[in-house]
């Protein structure tokens, strides 16, 4: 059975589709600026899989899932703000988190040349999402950094050689005391051997350093980097909740790692497809294949990574999509599965 799912990639702001009775829309803020990446396709695959899971409910609602992927930085395309239930997903991307620092293209240095014209409209969209109690935003890596700048929670600081350079591969994060009391993340803690440390897939060139010890009102620090394998929290914020839903689940959440990266088998298929289609270079493929080998090493960290990735991303996206479908079919009294 084909998934009740379609992808729309508007090339101009005028092509961003309006809401339609036949669609349950998921808006993706693509921050990759056209660079080679695995994250965007992983997000598309996740939403496609969830649409298949919810196929009976979608059929009952007379709708399909429409993923609207907006090239924010390169084409200045942004999704429309929503007045009711809405789901937004922000991707990772290259370059400095302040576009004014991105003045030249240098692939080896990870630099891009871009305009900053998209920043004010994007921050206005963040304002609208924050003001809409039924809107959800789950942001990874670059999008998380932008949320930190928008909110004043933290500032980006490049990881210099003094700190070991970019953090790439499987590393550990540590939950905060606030996370252990959180109605959602306390559930993750119960699955962790020490209730605190968990592995993540990292590709972090910039740390997000909080401006002060106490975050602004409404923001909750969920996790920090770790000093050593199982050490104390470091200075860099790696997961933050910016708004909480009435159910107690995060409504706006950002992470400075890549929970969208799937398990090793699915990632292998994705990488092979991108290489065969000519979307990526052999060098890019080889660099990501190194991560694949890490995921396959059999040290028992992969189940824990996927579980933590679920709590910080995929379970939330699943519950958000369920909420959108439920809102469309509220009068039919249909029961839906929970996020887990």
C-alpha cells in the first residue's frame, strides 16, 4: 500500500501551498542551504513512515500527509504561520548560526555565503509558533542554535582546537536535574542505567553557551554536553525546551545533535541511494559511512541512542502528527495510539 503522503518543495514564497481540506500539513524548515546532508531525507522518511502508520486514521479523515519542505536560507521560503494545530520541524545546516558571519563559500572549512534576509521572517515565525498553544516545533542542530539566538537562551561559540574541534560521532549527553522532574524526560531517565547519561549522534561545530546560569522564563535546560565519557555536565547546552504543551510534553524543543538519523540499516540504504543518484560526492558518502560503521560496532549503545532520539525527536513528531490528524477527525470519536 502506498503511504498517504506527498512532498511539496516550493521554489518561491508564492508557491508555498495554502491549507487544504485534503491535507494534514507538516512544515519542514530546511536550513541546509543546498548542502549535502542525510538529515533532511531522514526527516522525510520518518514522516512518510508515520503517515503509513496512521493510514486508517487519515482515510477516516479523508486526508493525506503533505510535507512542505521550505528552503529557508537559500530561497528565502518559509511556511505560513498557523492559527490552530500545526507541526514544524527544523533541520541542521552548515555555517555560522548568525548569517552575517557567512560571507564566503569554503566547503572544506564548512563556510557558506548567504544573505541574512531570512532571519527576521524566521524569527517572526518562531514568535507565531510560540504564541500558538497548538503549534509544535522540533528543531535539530542548526535550527536549535537559531532558537537559542531568537530566545536569548544561549550564544553560539565555535569549537576551536583548544576544545578538540568539531564534535563528530557518537558522544554522550547528560540530563539536568530539571529533566529528571520533567513529565516527559523523566520517562527517558527511567530507561537509562544511571538515569542521567545517554548517547547521541553528534556533528557539532558550535557550542551553545547559556548567557547566564538561569535560563529565561519559559525555557528549561534538559541536557548538557559531558566532560569525559560519563562525567559531569559541561558548559554547552545540548537540549532545551522553549515551551511546554498542556499535556506536559515539549511543544517547542531543540537539540544540538542529530536524533533524526535512523538506525544503521536504514541509514545504509539512504546513503547508498544518495550516492547512486548523484546527489552526493564520494567523499561525502565516505565521511557518513564512517558514522555508519560506528553505529554497527555492536557495543550496545545503539538501542540507547535510538531511545533517546525518540524522546528528543521521533516520538514527539509522531505525537504531533497524531494530534493534527485527531484535530481533523475530532468529531468521529476515533481512538489514536499514544506517542510510544
